[in-house]
C-alpha cells in the first residue's frame, strides 16, 4: 500500500514537471511582455509578470502594423476555411458513401498530399504563381494553403459521415431527393459539429502558415501575422516586449481553439495514415 | 438514375482543385529540376538534363545536408516518441483533473510554429535569454555568441525545440491507445509491482505497438517538413550545422536564386517522403502478417 502511495506521488510530480515544461515558454512570453527594459536586461531575470504594465498589449495593437497583420491572417484563414469545407464535404461524401472505380487511388492521393511538405512545393508554386500573376495576393495564398489542409478536412468529415445511419438517407431518397440534396438536407445538419471542428482545423492551419506567405507576399500591407512577427527577428527598434505581446495575441486563439478540436485532428491524422 | 455518376460528380470539385494545385506544381517541379532557371526569370529556364542532379549530389554541402537531415529526423522521432510515450504512461491512470493535465500538455502542439520559434529565440538570446542564463548558472559555456550561433549546440537547441513541439501529439495519441489495454491487467500490475514490466511487455506493448509505428511515421514526415522553426531560429547555420533538406531547398531557391537546383533537391525530398510512407506501410503489413 505504501509503495502505491509513493507511486502516485511520483506520477503526480512527473506530470507537474511535464505540464511546467509545456506551459513555460508561453508563460515566459507573457512575463517578458510585462517586464520593463531595466529588469529584462538586468543581471537577474524577473520571474513574475509586472501586471501594472498591461497597457503593452493595447499599445502593441494600437501602434504599428500588428492589427493589419492579424486582419490579413484572419482573411486568409477565413478564405481557406470556406474553400476547404466546400471542397471537403462532397469529397468526404463520395469517399464515405460510394464504391467506385479509382477510390483507392483517391485515398492514396489524399495521403500523399497530406504527407507532402509545403516547403517542397514552394518552388514550383512560386514559378506558376509568377506566370499566372497570383503573387502578392491573399487569394493566391488561400488557394495554396487549401491544397494542404484539404486532406485532413476531408478525413475528419468522412469519419463523421461514416457515422450517419444510412436509413436516414433512404427515407429522404424515397421522397425523391437527389443525392446532392440528401447530402445537404440530411447529412450536413447531423455532422455540423464535425464541420465546425474541420473549420477550426482549416482556419488555424492557414493562420499559422508561414512558408507560402513569406515567399508569395512582397507588399507589406498584405503580410499576415506569421510573416510580420518573423520579420521582427533581428530588427532594431522594435522592443522585445512588443514582439512578445503580439506573439501572444497571435498564439492564444490558436491554442484555445485547438484544445476543443484536438481529438478530431488526432483521429483524422491517424485514420489518414492508417487507411491511405 | 445518376447513381453511377454520382460519386464522380461529388469528387469533381476536389479533384480539379487537387490537380491544379498539387499535380501541376508537381509536374512543374519535375520540369524545373531539369532546367537551369533563375529566380529572377522563373519562366525562362534552359533545359540542362540531369546537370542539376549531378551537381547537387556531387556537392559536399549537400552531403552535409543529407547527414544533418538524417540526424535531425532520427533524433526528432526517437525524442518525440520516447518522451510522448513516457508522458502517455504517466497520464494513463486515475488521477484528479487528468483532463486538465492533458489539455495543458497539448499546448506546445497547438501553438503556432512562428510563435514557438520567436519565444525560443528569445529564451536562447546570447546575453539575456532565460535558457542561456540557466546554462551559464550551471557552468555550461555556451560561447559569447550564444547557443544558436554555436556550431556544437545549435542543432541540439533546434532538436529540443522541435521535440517540445512534437511530443504532445504523440502523448495524446498513445494515451488513447493505452486506454484500450484491459483495465484489470493494469490494476493487477499495479497491485503486484514485480509484474509491472511483464505486463508492459506482454500486454501493453502488444496493444500499442501498431499505434507507435503509425505515430513514428507521422513524426518522420513532420520532421522532414519542418521549415519555419529552423528558418527563424538559425537559417540553417552556423556553418550549415542545422541545414536540413527543406532549408537547403529554400536557400538555394530564394537566396542563391537557383530554382533548378532547388527543384532537384525538392525531388529528393519527395522521394524521401515516398520511401517513408511506402516503407512504413510495407513494414506494418509484414508485421501484421507475422502476428
């Protein structure tokens, strides 16, 4: 009995250490944003945030380009969400409900797309974008990003449609609905929670994206936050407090929403790797 | 009517889209890899056959890139799967507030890569970074120019950051796999500590083994694709010690302005990703047949 107690204590201590390691960098972002220069660059680091300096967050948004960056990120992310959901729902429906020639090939193609790193495709996309004048446009970024988030979106939605009883569709079909209106009237409302999860995944995939944005956007007014923030590195004249404050504002929505959808992401990723 | 064509109609929009934004770029990549093309004139390449491949494979810098990529990927997979598995085992027990612990552990995976890169750059700042200060306090000499500029430390620093980012995914996936292990056996093992290792080896490991394989494959692919973290933290330096394949590709294309060489490196990367996916599937089906 004693040993079990010690075992539990050791386990709890271990978990607390892991939690500390997981959370410390974000805590440090917060603390750094709320520390004066004198203490930041002093001999001893300040370990606790100075909450009286909270105005740094307001200043970070009010001064400089950060609000524009966040707006651009949100626009790109909204576009990617809309496009990937509208492409993903019919794709998922085809994969879930029909047996057809080439289904295996489609599955494999999705797996390959999911596995293909963005950075490996940046060169040909750049040269095609130059030719078709898609550089320096938020729409071009939406198109590039959607390709890479579509597989996971389709897999999450396919899993949801798999769970919708076919009998529900049968009765609608008896009433004379065509396959498209069966999908829209029967399946879509039932899988609404999974659509929401897929939308969150798509949104934050685009929100976080960097390599296409830094390569395809030259106009500073069109930069998303990922590129803008990265541009702070090594730049003189921007205080580290501002960088950390904007980084935190950029990070918090992603973390908050991901916590809600993580189980969808995990099962989507794993089923893609499993079945493809 | 229509039932024969219905699946293809549903597929059509996504198929057209994937063709335009994946297949055509892939073909363009193949084409570019056989041309000498400058970034400044990306549509005006000249056909050079295999010259880019010959040059890339003949270059000692690319040999270093391949070696660095191998070390980076292997260390990331071993580190993230090992740590993630350990954390999953820790969390796999009746504990107060376990869901909160699980959510907190997920944070590194949910944080945007750019934000992660920025905070770690700051924590490793040569003078004022908290990690630098801590290492100095422990008597570790990181050199005047700091961890990320030290050829002996930069890759380890990048690895630590990447593993920090990756282990939560492994932990969450393996925790749910562990929950499929019969509870009575776990309880029995807990009662009789002498049997714990035996239960782990004979029961737990057998249940989670396929999932560990899958997650290791995903970690391999995710490490191969990791770009922004390394690009922001070191740009592949110092002395090329953190230059993985995607970093090499990007700097060939957008710094050296040689799109043809970059496309050839891209083809090597695509071949690697293919080998990993196909190879791991072959291994897992061979294991299944054996069992």
